[in-house]
């Protein structure tokens, strides 16, 4: 179709706060070049007690995250990229340098041009710098896992947790196929430190707070809802940093684990459906059933606390037209049901060329 690809890696400046104003505490803002990656930004912030929280898994560039309206595992508490940008600079097609937004928390002066540029995927201009919000690094963090016999009940439990306004920092739901991929991939990588998980629908959770008591209250409420109301079992939690890091590192590897699940696969059709939370349980269950009925490989997992999940459909170079047709049926059914439920075909990946249809 043609197009232009720009390498923005040299737009790599980081300005943590304005040194010209030393009258008080610095604002929790960082101005970064579009080519700065989120890991590099957090490395620069490591001694400040602050962090940039949007976590799409990959070490993405901040400019790219703005361009596709990125999100990730922490959006359930901190919001997506849209909620974590204050202002940006971009170059318009005629060469004009435009400054959108301000460094203030609120602004009602005219059009919201920052939101217009967010998710524009390069169609309106080239983003050159972004001022992002920073958040304090939590003093106390606990990770938790619980298992369900039924995917529908697991997704319903998530909706109930959100309705009860429990401030979860991460809330990820894996179907049984995803857990199988998780287990096989970890074993193949020689990861003996991460225990094999029971291959049933599983919730990965994380809680942030100022102290042990406040976080424990969140955990107790979550356990009561999941176990007593929705039949979860093996609910366990840990504040151990290494165990939590292994858990979330493994979660971020689920794309590769899903491809590994199908021998010989070299890529995948990646879906990114997002629906109102009331519709999540039905949509995930119907999609998982579609995968089984059509005899294809397709783990379903995602950011359940946002109503956003991915069905990864691995493909091989030698796949028959008939098998590919079954994969596209699963994808088409998923998107149709998503739109009918009032959702969107992409919650965080963007349209690109894969979702233009």
C-alpha cells in the first residue's frame, strides 16, 4: 500500500522536571523524546521514587505508545496512555510544529488535541516529544493467583471485583489453553523456578498500597468475592519481589508461549477485542468455544479488568487454506460479537493494516 517509516530513536531527550523553577516541589511530569523507551525512562527515574506506569509488556517507545493509544496490564488502576499524557509536540504534514495540551491537570481551552493525536497512528502528524504523568512507586506490592473451574465464572468474578471498586493494580485472566502454553513455554526455556500451574482458568492479580494493612484489606475482599461468590480455589498471594517478577515476566511472554503451543508456528493472528465488563464473560467463553469447535490453537487471555483480551491464533508457513479459513472464522466471529456488544476491535494495539476490514 506504500507509506513512510520514520526512525525516531534519536529523539531521545529526557527532562524529568523544569530546573528553571526551584520554588517548590517538582511536578510529577517527564518530558521525553518520542524515541525514548519506557524502560529507559524508568531507569532514569529509579532514584526519584517515581515511575511511568503504562506497561504494554514490550519495551516500546513513548512516541509509538501515544501513536497507537497503548495500554497494558496496569491500565485497570492507572489508565491507558490517553490518561497518562498531559501535552505533546508534533510536526504536521505541512511542516508546522504544533504544541498540543498543557502541563496542567485540567484544561478546557478549546479542542482536546492531545486526545486527537493519541491513537492517530501517524495519520495526522509525527509526534516528536511527549510530557507524561509520573506516579509514586508503591511502598507495598502483593501479587496473587487464583484458579477457577469455569472461564465464565472467572470473568464474572472480575466484573464483580470492579463493581466493588477494589483498587487492583493488575488483573489478568488466562483460559486453560493459555495456562497450558504458559507451562510448556516455561519448561522449554528451562525455567525451573516458576512452578507448573494447574491448567484451568486462572486470574493473575496485583495490589499496590502504602502499607501491609491497606493491601491486605484489598486481598481479603478479593478472596471473599472470588472464592465465596464464584467458586475459585487455591487463592494464594505473595509480597516476594522475585516471585512477582517471575510471574509477570511469564505473563508478558504469553504471545511467544502461544506460538510455541503450536509446533512449527512462525507467527500469529492477534486479536485485541475490548467490551463493556458486563459482556466480557460471554465473549471470552464464546471465543474459547469457537477455538475448540473449529479444532484450532488459540489461547485466550488478557486485561480482564478493562474488558480487553487477546485470542492468539498461531499460523505456520505450510498451513492449508482450509485451516487458515477456520482461523479467520474465529477472528471474524470474535469481532462481530465484540461490535454487537458495544465494544471495539482494538483496545490497545491500534488499527494498523490488520484491522482495517
